[in-house]
C-alpha cells in the first residue's frame, strides 16, 4: 500500500478525511521544521537529565522505562506526560497547527496532557541494554477496557524527531481494523506477546518533522530495528487526542495493570 504525500493545512481536506476514515491512519509531511525538531530533542534531553538526577521511577503513576546505552550509561526509553514536566514541550504541543486534527474526533476533543499517558516521548534504541526496542501487536482500546469502559476513539498523533526508514523498525498498522467489533478488538492478535509480521501490515516510514495519526482502536505494533546502536535510534513524540470523561492522573495514582504486563514484553 502506497501512503499519499499529504500536507497539513488549516483544515483537513475531503481526500484526507476519506483516507483516514477508510484506513484508520494518515501521514503528513514536514509538520515541524528542523529548528523545532532540534528544540524538542534538546527539551527531551533536559527532561531526561533531570529525571535521572532525581532517580525518578514514575511520572503521575506511570513507570519510566530505563535502559542502558552501549557505554553503560542510563537513558530513558519512554517518557510519559512529557508536556506536564516541560514547558518547552507544552508550548509546542499546544500550537495552533494541530487544531485541524480535532475534527477527526469531534467538538469535545482535547489533548490529553494529564490523562491516559499524556504526551509520550519514545526513544527506541536497539542495544543489549535497551528496555524498549519493540512492542507487540495491540490496540489502545485495551486501556479503556481496564477502566471498565468500552473502547472510545482516541487519536495517537506522532511527531517524528528522527528519520525512520523501515530499517529502524517503527510502527506497523493493520489498515481498517479501527472499525472492528469488540471481538476483533480483544482477540484478533495476542496482545503484546505477538510481534510477528502480518502480510496486510503497512509500515509508517517517515522523515524527521513528519506527523502520523492513527486511531487508537487500530491494531498496530512497533517492529524492532534491523540496525543497531546509535544508527537505530528512533525518537517520536505521541500526543493523544481524546473525548469523553476527563480522568486526570496524579503522582499517587497507581499504574494500570497493563503497564505491569508490559514489563514482560518490552
């Protein structure tokens, strides 16, 4: 499947809306410029240094995923709620350029900054000490089921801070599965444990500054890079756009069960 070369404007075009409705994902080229990408990378490094110095293990009850680099230094594979702890990141994710995305959910759509996992920054690195180099098939609707709610529409909006060709692994999606029923949501794949390629999957290959959106009810996985070391580094910033009840998290909030399960498969 060939992904169109869409650009994000002040509003989504009928062609873009039709593509997203049919397939459950879309990609926009060059949403952030190189200077903005560099600023976000610097803000992430600043946040990482702060958390490592504090020996922080979680943020708003969500565990930080720590790994060790090739020179045996600690680094953070996954930051949840990054915009809650970094004003520089918060300013960027609340920029008006993202307003058209809300139309994919509805008038009550909002950016989840202290809900779900907030604005997540993934730092995938394929090294022996990495705690987060791949992630098996899943839907984000599982999160709603753990809160005893039916899966609701949630947009995962990913801004890429590095080029991500197929060799770096990256997100693989099963187009159209966002329209499946509850049986397909629960049983199409073995959650997190199954990372096998699927003949129907589509690789979201991107360049730094690109933006991808996928419906959280879509089956997707993160493939492991065939490259290793620094060449495999793939940093992405995921913004969750949601509607429905506002359920904020606090530092004392316990981790959801599925986060404990992911320790076995990360």
